[in-house]
C-alpha cells in the first residue's frame, strides 16, 4: 500500500522539469495524477510513465493564467479521476529581460499572471471540494527569489514573494479545515528553466552560469521527494511555511543526502 493510495493529485506544469518529477513521485506513492500544461506531447509522455507505475493519469492542455481554462480543466479532471485532494502549483515562467527601467510591461503582466494568478486560480478551483471533504494539500512551488530580490527578474521575484504570502493567507483561512497549504522552495535545479536563464547574456544571469559550472544544480527528484513527503502526515507541521529542500534538517527527515558546502542551510 502506498501512503497516497486512493488520492488524486493535480500537478501544474507536469510535463517536464520539477512538475514531471513530482507527478512521478506522487504516482509511486499510490496517487492518481492529473497533469496540466500547454504542451500535450510532454504531458502525454509523463502520463504514460504514470500508467507504467500502475496509476491512472489524465492530461489536460490549459493555461494556468486563464481562469475559465483552469475551471474547465478541474471539472474535466474530477470527472475522469475523482475529487482532487492534492494540488501542486508548480507551473511558472521566468523572464530575465533587463532591469525595471527597461522592462516591457507586457512581460511583467505575463509573469505575474502565470506565477501568481495561476496558483490562485488553481487553488480557487479545488478548495471548495477539499474543505467540504475535510482533507487537502496545496503545495505552492516558490523560489529563493521570493525571499531575496533577484535583480533583472523583478516580476519573477515579486511573484514568488507573493506566492509565499498567499500561502500564509491560505493557512490562516484554512486553520482547522484539514487542508494544509505549504510553500516549497526547490533549490537550483537542472531543468529547462535554468538552461534558459544561463543562456541570456546579461550580468544578472552570471549567477546561473556559475552555479552550472560549479556543479551546484540538483536533480528535480529531490524537491519532488520533499513534496511527496509533505503530502503525507508530515505536512501537518508546516502549514503556511516556506519549506526549503536545502535545509539540512528537512533533508534528514525526508531521507535526502546532505548537500555540499555552499548549498547547505540549517
Ligand atoms: N529550476 C530552478 O532552478 C528553480 C529554482 C527555484 C524555483 N523553481 C520553480 O520550480 C517550478 C518548476 O520549475 P522548472 O525548473 O521545472 O521549470 P521548467 O522546466 O521551465 O518547467 C515549467 C513548467 O511550467 C509549465 N508552464 C509554464 N507556463 C505555463 C502556463 N501558462 N500554463 C500551464 N503550464 C505552464 C511548462 O509546461 P508547458 O510549457 O507545456 O506549458 C513546464 O511544464 C517553478 O515554479 C519555478 O519557479 C525552479
């Protein structure tokens, strides 16, 4: 028996990177997993891997920044798999396009729409059912850029700071409801998002080239294992908090290897 047997998860951006790793980790723990993103091909490939693990999956093409699409996607998923018990708000975009003085307002609006409106729309669409059933997990994927300003990526940084605050508000509103909201900081991962940032020839992206050269990028399977753990009873201790995969104390509890010097946090 898996710890999450019989539960249904929705993972946004589940077709690649951290979303794909998390979807597989939840399936391995016994969950059926719905995948939402904009590319059917990548979603279907992950859906097939979930099937190979003996779990059900459904893929829905939708843009998290569009409320009507999110609402329709959740209805389709619940029709196919049953009520959503776990939501992983993972989908995000990062635009490192220059500092605020030169930033295109359309870029600002799009980053905020995907990274902040998206998690709100998805939470809004599933919360009523979770509260009615008295059990749920909402995991909002955040970033170190939500706690420390990331120059050159103002919209991303602000969106992740807002995600942290949104998580805290959810936890306050949901106290005693059996639904736990947690922000998860996944560390620097070897995904398309990192590759995209280090390919941008600006001084603000030097950090990402250095991190890559020094071998600091970690596998997405590590924060995926953390999120699987937080979907279990352990999650009850972290309502409203930002839980970092780089914390040595957390890594020890999840069973992840210790990090090299320079990445390790208390
Ligand atoms: N990589 C890192 O080092 C790092 C560090 C800190 C935090 N994070 C956070 O971790 C999460 C995952 O990052 P990642 O590195 O796995 O990113 P990624 O490789 O760029 O993947 C992003 C995912 O989001 C989906 N997505 C983007 N816009 C969407 C939209 N409008 N509607 C629906 N889906 C959308 C993409 O799928 P489609 O393109 O098919 O839509 C893709 O599956 C993000 O929240 C990110 O901010 C990452």
